[in-house]
């Protein structure tokens, strides 16, 4: 079950009717999703929506480049016609939210078809410290289509695995710290975490208002750019996909803890630097980012913000369900045989013990982390006259281990998470048949620059090595 992924191209469906596209995707989902379990809630009305959009096209009303395109949406983003659960049984029996999240409304207004909701690491992977990415009480376990015994990454696990498996070209994930770029890298797709605030956060089950954002997860950089244009509601990000000429661009390479945790990943990333240099970029190597503050400060921000932000979100839902983090903790205890079978909720319990956003502990931690993230990135860019930074994304997918949890060796997302700055992960190659990626990062609102660089690299890689191979849906050996 192997094929070849096409290179960067137009996201327009052209003359192909949306109805035929949705029928094909639903058939593929029926065939392949039992292997990977990426879609937790299909949209039974998708065919009706596709037929309506085809009629609009026939009548001369085309809403934009994404008219008739199918999109999968992570199951922590509100949809008024489908359940929104964050993967938790505490929300599974509740009515759908009363309104679409603003980003979902923008998708529908652009002519997109919501094909369904994707599984995620429950509560965005912030419940217990020994969690396994891709598992939720509501959706079960999502697997990596490149290697069914390997992790799809988290927490946007289903969104990443679904695009890799060809269940849709476009999906929406969310990220606090790595939850878009990690599953993008592990599943061999493009993942764009925008600058925090570029896409409205309302209607997204929160973890941290200072770090959370939704973002595109797609086959190609061009598709991610077109999707970001719709999600952001301003600008035209696709116009920054300018080919592979990077003459005059300066790209910095921070080493230190961002390299060295995976020899295969480092090898592929060195090859990526060679491609970037051959495209005309000046590579400024041997740089270093400062330590991004203490780990205790980093988690203190999440503990304080989650308790407050989750209560504010739950107040928007219909009566009858949980209203506070304490309610969710109590539900999990009452349903421990399912919810707490594989790992606990000690992170929830620590969050429940916090004293609100006026707490001196929170204020000090937030200021410290913000300075560490922004000063580190901006200082490196300024001092070396750089347009962006590039690093390895994540190690190849680790083995799924529901007993002991994830085995993450390293990542490239923490500085940008603390700063609220953008990241863009793009596939760079394979390590023993497992996808890996490189991550472009920059200052706030440099999303367009990252798109230009990632598209140039993607184009150069395809010219040099051909199209990226698609999954074979087998066990990794």
C-alpha cells in the first residue's frame, strides 16, 4: 500500500466536484482509518455540504481558493454541529458547543467542508506526566501511518496522522509547546504554528492563553499558506511561496541542546543545510540560544493559566457538564477504570492548587519565561542580522508505550512557545524509513518569512530527491 506524494501545487480542486472529493476521502477513511484511528468524529453532513458548494460553483459563486476543499479539525476546537471533547469522556456526552469557533466560521465562509474531528492527546497532553501522545479516553489511540507501532506525536496526533494517510490534504491542529510541529515532523507533513494571536483563540479548549494557537497541518507549504490566509482573516500568505531562490537570505543555526539527541536526525538536517546553502541562503552556523528559563517557571505558567482559562471556556458550554477543572478531576476519579487506566492526572491536580493569575509565583514565572523566549530569539536574530533560524524538528517517532509513556529525546519548540513566536516544520527526509523534519523559527509576526523559507526548501528538496514517500501502514522493524 505505497504511493508517491505529489510536490507543491495549487490547493484549488479545479474542475473536480467537491462531492466526488468527499466521497473519495470517506471511502479512504473507511479503508485506512481503522489502522491509524485518526478521525474520532466523522461529519455525516459532509456530503450534503459538498453538494451545496458544488451548486454554488455551478452558479458562478466561488468563495475563494479553498472552495470545496475538505478540512479535518482537531477535537478541541468548537464546532456547533459536532461534539467537542478534548478527548475526554467528561465532555463526550455533552451537546455540541452553541457556536462555531471563529476559525471554523472562517473555514466555512471560505467554502471549506468540515470532514470531521480528529483525535488528540487528551486535554492537549497536559493531564499526567507519563501520558502517551495520541491517546484519549474518547478517541482511543492514534497510530503513526508510517509505522503502526510508533507514536504519531502529540497533541495534534489525529490531525497529523490523517494528512499523512491521505484522509484529507488540510487539517487544523493546535499548539502550546510542540503540539503542531511534533506530529508534523513525525508524520512527514507540514505543520505551521503561527504567531500567538494571529488566529482567534476563542472557541478552542485552552491550556494556556499566552501560548496556545491553532494552525495548519497540510501536505505542502503552499497549502499551509493558503489555509493560514483563511484562518488569519487578513493578508495573502500564499504569495510568499516564491520558488527556491534564497539569495540574500541569512539563516542562523543554533546548536547546543537543539542538536545531538538523534544521530540520524542530525545527518538529515546537515543535508538540509546544504540544500538551503545551494539555494543561495547564507548559513550562519555555530550559534547558541540561551536556556529558556527554568522548567519550573515554564510549568508554573501552564498550571496557573489552565485552571483559569479552562473555567472561562467551560462557562461557554451548555449547562449540565463540568464547569471547573475540579469538576473534571472528580469525573476522572469516578471513571478511573477508563480515564486513568494508563496514566494519572497529577498535572491537573497541581493546576487546581494554584491561586490565580494575580499570584506572585505566576507573574514572576511569566515575565521570566517571556524574556527568556523573546530575548533569546530576537537577540540571536539581531546580533547576527538573520532572517530566521533553522533547527532539527523532533527525533524519529518513538515506539508507542502505554505503560511508561512517551520517550521524547528532544525538540525545537520551547523558546518559540514561551515567546509566542511562530514555527514551521517541513519534512526533510527519512531515518530508517521514519520521517523527520526541520523547523524554521523567527520573531513575532514573521510567519510570511518562514513560509517563504520553508517553501524554498521544500521545492529544493523535491528537485534533489523527488517526492516524499507516502506511508505503507505497517509495523516498523
